[in-house]
């Protein structure tokens, strides 16, 4: 059984601005200024969100000259994905069963059968 994500991960992912940051960083590493511009947030607000993501282990930072460049650290997301896998299977199995049930109902329901008068 996989270990559930810690509270810091859930807290970090709960905020829509931080999820938007992760979406941008998923595309490529970005400097803080790029995130400020893309998300239309203030620099201090952006830095606070990045600190939460960094403390949760979801992003890494590296210095590049005078800039700080952030990138996604996939390891915690892989762990989260592994933890969610049984729940996805549960939903998938339930939806498959519902689909089979609906398919069976449609065949058995005479109101859905074409009439003999239909060309």
C-alpha cells in the first residue's frame, strides 16, 4: 500500500494559483518574473505561493545569474498519482458497470427499438 500524500502536499495543491503555477511549470522551467506576468499576481504573492510549493517538495529552484528559476519536481506528484490509482480503478470499474447496465437497459427497453414503420 502506498503512503498517502502529506498535509503540505494537499495544502499546496488546494490553492488555484498554485495549481496554475504547477501547470505553467509543467510546460517548462520559469523565472519568478515570468510567473508574475503569466498569472497577473504581484511578485510578493507569487513568491509566497512558490515558497509553499517548494516547502511541499512540488517544485525545485535554481539560481541562474540574478534570476531564480523554478521547475516541477515530479517525485511527489508520482507518489500522489500512485496513491490515487486505486481510487481511479474504483471509479473506472463503477463507471464500466454503469455503462454495461445502461447498455443492457437500452436493448431491453422496447421504447428505444426502431419501429417496423421506420425505413
